[in-house]
């Protein structure tokens, strides 16, 4: 039988990262390609205790259907956390529990963007979001990143050139894939431009708590006086990605449409997972746990950056992330980035080609992404030695 697929899905390609991860099932491969939390970052004993307590005291509540918006006590705790930690959310906002921040992004686009509408995003940007935008047949316009965030000149030019622009999609903290953090000045400027051109901002902040250097910068949502920011948060990087619990904080009118869209999708987010997250943030020492994560990633990022500086050709440049899980390397002009990534794979080191993250599919790039959270310290050093030898042979 010949199968006819929908227009919105037929042109989509498999995630480059997911395809690379299949190859890294070989235990001899050193993977710098994943974006998984470090194994030592998981609070296994706390989750075991919390889960046992839930299933002992409230088994039916944890296993029965629940409301689409989310477990009410969890939503209240999230509101408190957003106010206290990020100074975000106001009386016009509501919160929706979602199946990972990825679902929150999908529901926002489904609710607000028509086919042919324009979404402006950082270039490079997170492949999962880019593929989501493409699935709704949106017009993607990339705005190049500078060391302190996206180019304001390019952003305003793109807003002028695209009257059907609906959203600006941003990962302001320790951006995936670059590791770059947007400055406070640029956050204020982007918010001002969004107001001037009457577009919404989709602020994706899965890594914000993983700051291990520098000073914390306010969220764009904390500046949201006219209710144009859709804020997506997640427990994937601070607790467990397998739980698939994220949340969206935005104006109640937007949230109402996203809730209807979610009812068509999965009815509600896993209630047992919501109960676990609720107990963790209300009964455990969240600050101490986050400090533990920051210490882990501070050490692993420093080790990778020091190893790059020691073993790579000086012709290769890198970013210096102040948090998160990734850094971004750029080869010298005239290099063949894909050939380098292929050679790395042949030498049993997996990296993600920068072409996976470009807003325009197939756009040329000299960069590739490295992850330091997943590999062990020994593998970080060994992998950088192998990559470094390649860079010195090639450049």
C-alpha cells in the first residue's frame, strides 16, 4: 500500500540529535552529542521516598484521571516558585502543567500561529522547537546570535520585513545550542521591540537554574507589564527528564486556548509525576539540590573548556557558558564542518553538527555543539584529546 502523509509532516526530517544518539548506543563511542543531565544529578533516593509516600497515602489520586490544567496544589506551588525565584507572573496570568516544556511550546504555536505566519528565533536555535514550528508550516526567520544574545539590528529589520510575525522565540539563559546568555540590556530591548511591533515573546527557560558563574539576570517574563510573554519552564534539567513535567505561565486568555489544545492532545499531564514534583519543591530542600547541580556542571564545564584550550588547534573558537549543558565550537573559515563531524564519529566521538540548529534548513555553518553534562570526566578529557588531534591535523 502507498501511504499519503499530511503536508505538515511529510517534509519533516528526523531529529539529527535523536539519529546521532542511536549511533552512540555503542559503548565505545564517547558522546558529546546528548543533552541529558549527569547521572549523578538525579535525586534518586528523594524520588523513591516521595513516590512510596504518594502510593501509600494517595494511590487513587495518583493513578486516576485528573484535570487538564494540572494538579491544583502543584499549580499553586509553581506560582509561589515563579514569584519567589524569578519574580514572574501576575494577577492576569495562569499556569498550565504540560508534558515537558516541548509540549508547552507546541501548544503555544498550535493556539497562536497560522500556516504562513512568521516566527522569529535565534540563529542557531533548539532543533526540537524549530521542527515544531516547521510542523505547523510557519515561516521561520533566524536572527543571528552575538556574544550577548541575538542581534537587535537584525531583529528589528526582521520585524519590519515580516508583518505577519506572531512570535519571537528565545532561550535567554545558556542557550541551546550555543551556551550564550542574553544580557539584561538586550532582554529589555527585545521586550520593547515586541511591544512596538505588537508580537508575542515565547521565553523558553529550561536551563535557568543551572547557573554556575556570573550574576543572575531577570527573566523577560518578570518585565511583562502588558502580558505578551509566554513563559515555559521545566523540571527536566533540575529533577528528571523522564518525568516529563513542564509548565507554562502566561495570560489566562492564551492559557485557556492552550488548555483546549491540550485536551485534544493528552487530556492531562502525568498526575503521578506532577505529585512527585509537587512534593519535591514543597518538602525537599530545592535550593540545596540546585546548588548541587550547579557544582556538578561548574566542574564538568570547566574540565571541557580547559581540555579544549589544551588540546584543540587555536584556530577553533568556543563559547564560555555561565550555566546550562552546552558549549559551541566554531571552525576556521574555509573548513568543512560536516567532514569534521564525520571524522569525529569515525574516531568514536559524537558531536552535533551546527546545521541541525539553523533556522534555515541547510544553511551553511562552521559550528558544532558539545555537551559536557552526560560524559564522565575521564571521557570528557579523552574525547577532547581525540577531537583536538583532528583539529590540529586539519587546521
